């Protein structure tokens, strides 16, 4: 550890009331650890604005505040920082994270209370900024910094990437307030090898080259897992990488080595991660056994579509067959599967939407209404944004980072809007409340079942049977709503093809999405889950072993 420096730093993460879940801002925890290593005194606060202890901040008098900002938190971060700056006029404030990376200059122009914005990876850049303040040196050499200078806003060139991610200290999770984690997030790599046309990650990294995948070594990843298990007693993990499996950049065995090391270290953990569908090609029975034994219980595939044309539009390397195979293969092996899905895009055709609903029904994901409603979010800097602009489909209006657009087929556009508003803006409608509830129960249900199977399935035959019966019933309820949602969408498509009619659309959705039916399914799923817990309890499985897994 180097000499203590005098610049006091506060890292602040302001959550919106809607997102007021205790989360691990591991990016911020990583910056905190890095700055401490460099001799700085760092505090980290994560809170909603209403719960934020402003007086403590005024008493602590930080010299430099680093605030993380998302598209959704632009306003709440501004309001919070404004209050702080009114009380601590000399404090310097730097924004960072996704939103300032894309719009740093605009944000500095719009809100004069911010002194700096930092783009991309924060560790090196924020350390250099803190040192420039500490030693009163020029800001012109601080990479990735945007700042005010003589009435102008200057954008420095990007900081070099951290090539050796193992060199970073583990994130200081212990600095987070109320850090009672059920899950721990771990970042095992940065960057992504894919380039989906709707994704803006390339801009986060500055250039396509910078978006290249950099992975930590299996030893470093598993050492962090071990530290979390020992320090926090947490044994459930999310590897939150864009591409956990993507090791083409170097170590092609990384995924298997991580799994093997988890087993060798005797760590009894479960984990979930994001995979791309093509990954199924790299598996065989031996590898599947290994990955299951290491604790993989759930994955999210970015399948995005059920038809080849849209997959091509999204620049996805996987085919529909890959998507189907991957879902089937992992489910067969008791790994719960969730997906990313974009049903509508500006170029949607009736034929492709029919293929999408067939895909969703076949994979049982039509049971999650959200996937049927989902439309492509167009963000600036993504390649789809430029295509839409060229095709004259873009509407220059932004809402939380996404642009509005015209659809090539206007009737499809009307149907998409109709469904979107019904689902998302109809907050008072109980039907959609229960439809959303079914979606989240289903997403969680099979993860829980797999977790129970792994943890208690081998205890005795009765427990194995109880879990199997529960699983069968969950699929049965899911199948009902899967089919009715798919039928509802098909009828809507048939009607829309003749010319979208609002009254007909209302009557079709009312027929399938009526309160009694949807609430009934939601209640059945909930009852099924509670029934399982009761039966496990009666068999002597202590509730504390499974009640904290949701
Ligand atoms: C895990 C995760 C979550 C978790 C935890 C979030 C959290 N607080 O960390 C949960 C599920 C709670 C979540 C929620 C949301 N998320 Co999220 N999430 C992620 C995910 C998958 C990983 C984030 C991560 O930990 N990365 C690893 C760490 C090391 O990197 P990092 O967080 O980016 O931090 C680095 C830099 O960004 C930078 N940095 C970050 N903050 C700051 C601050 C300063 C001062 C500085 C200098 C630098 C800096 O330095 C860090 C270290 O290098 C990313 C996708 C991704 N691959 O990054 C999406 C992502 C960050 N989420 C996103 C979104 C939209 C959200 C939500 C708004 C979703 C919603 N509608 O509710 C909420 C907002 C949460 C909130 N705080 O209010 C977007 C953000 C883009 C945007 N619009 O601004 C992303 C990029 C996904 C996407 N679709 O593009 N999310
Ligand atoms: S795989 Fe995910 S992070 Fe990578 S380009 Fe596609 S959407 Fe973006």
C-alpha cells in the first residue's frame, strides 16, 4: 500500500425508487478497491435519494465525488448532486458509467454542476483524475476524461484498456451499505466478441477493437468466488459478463477450467450466466457433467428471434436451429433457461412474426407475455440506428436512450404499439399485473427446482419424487398459458393483416387475457411453489436451506 493521500473520495450510486433493490455495483466497488490501493481514502454509498444521508456527506466533506449514472438515473443523480453541491460548493463531481460514456459531453453542457465525465472503464481514469486533483497537475493527460476548460468542453483521448484484468484488486463489496447479498455478481471478463446490430456496447469501449474480449484467469475468478463464500457466506453467483464463455481470444479452455477449479476447491456453489446459443456446439456429455457439477443452474441465451431474417438483421451468429437446440439441450440437463427476445422491429413482417410465435410456443416462452410484447430498442451509435436513419424510419425523439421509429408495415407498427402500451403503461390493470407475475414466477421456477434437485434431490426417493411432481405441475400450468398467449397473438396477427382495428384488438386480448384466467394460473403456480416448500418441510428439509433461494 502506498502513502495515504489527502484527497477524500466519495463514490456514489443513486438508485431510483423503482430500482431500489440492493445491488452490487461491482464496477464502483472495483474503482474503490483500485483507488485504495493507490493510497486514497474512499467511501462508497449506494442508496435511493430519499434514504441518502446527506448530513453524513456534508460532515465527511469529500473533495471528489464519483457518481455512477444510467439512462434511468440521469434525473435523480442530477437532483442529488445539485443538493450536495449547494451545501458543499467546493466539491468536484465526476459522472461515470454507461450513460456518461455515451453522452458525457452533452451531460456536461446540460448540467453545469458536473465538473467531469469519465468514459468507459473507470479504474485507471478515475485514479488519474484523483491524482491530478491531489497534485494539482494538468487534466489534459487524464485519459477518457471530459472536462471544462476556459469555457470549453474538452474530450481527452481514451485511456488504454486494462489488459491484465487479474492485476485488479477484488471489488470492495464490503463498503456497500446493507450488503446482505443473496447473490454475488462477478465480472470475469470485459468486452464481447459479437456485434449485435442493436447493441451499443462497442461505443462503451470507444472502438470496435476496444470491445475485444479480455478474460480473467480461472485462478483469479475462483479466488474471488472463494473470498465471497468465506467472507459473506454467499454461495449463489451471477457471472455478469457479456460473454462468459467467449474465450476464443486466447484461452479456449477457460470456461471448463473455471468449472474444474470450482470443483477442485470444494466450493459448493450455484451460478448463472449469459451464454450465446452457439455454445451448445462446444458441449459434450463429459463437459455438461463438469459444468453441472461445478454449479451452473441457469443461463440466459440472447436468442432474440425465431426467424432467420431477423437474426440476420440483428447480426446474430446463431441460427434458429442453434437457438432451439441450445434451449432443449440445457433444459434436458436440468439447467434453467431464460432468453432475450425481440418480437417486433421496424422491418417486421407477418411471416416473421408468425415464425416468432411458433418459436416462442415451441420453447414454452410464449407463457411470458413480455416476450410477445417486446420490441427492438434503438439506441444511438448502434448499427441499426444508422440503418433506420438511412431508411428514413427513425423519429428523432428519445426516451431513456431509445429512439422512436416508423415501421415499414404501418399496421404492424400499430399492433406493436397497442401491445406495448397495454402491457407497460397499463399499470392499473390487474390482468397485466398477473401476466407479469406469471412471467417472473416462470423465470424463477425452474432455477429453484434445479437448485433443489442439486441440493436435496439425492437425499431420498420421496424428496426426489416431490420435486419431480412439482416440476411436472409447473410445466403443465405453463403449457396452458403458453398456448393461450400464442393463440391470442396469432388472432391479433390475422386481424392486423386485414388492417389494424383497435376495437377488434381489445376484444381479442380481453378474450385471452381475462383477469379470472390469468390470475387463476398465477395462483396455481404460487400454490404449487408453496406446496413444494410445505412438503419438503414435512420431509425434514430445514426451510432455511431453501427459503432464501428466491
Ligand atoms: C449486473 C447488471 C445489473 C444489475 C446490477 C446493476 C449494478 N448496479 O451494477 C441489476 C440487475 C440490478 C441491473 C439493473 C439495471 N440495469 Co443493468 N446491467 C448489469 C450488467 C449485466 C453488468 C454490470 C456490471 O457489473 N459490469 C461489470 C463492471 C465491472 O462494469 P461497470 O458496472 O460497467 O463499471 C465500470 C464502468 O462502467 C465504469 N463506471 C461505472 N460507474 C462509474 C462511475 C464513475 C464515477 C466512474 C469514473 C466510472 C464508472 O467503471 C467501472 C469499472 O471499470 C450490465 C451489462 C454489462 N455487461 O456491463 C447491465 C447494464 C449496465 N444495465 C443497464 C440497465 C439499463 C439497467 C437498468 C436501468 C434496467 C432497468 N430498466 O431497471 C437497471 C438500473 C440499476 C440502477 N442502478 O438503477 C444497461 C445500462 C445502459 C444505460 N441505459 O445506462 C446495461 C449496460 C445493459 C444494457 N442493456 O445495455 N443491472
Ligand atoms: S452478445 Fe450482448 S453484449 Fe455482445 S454485442 Fe450482442 S447484445 Fe451486445
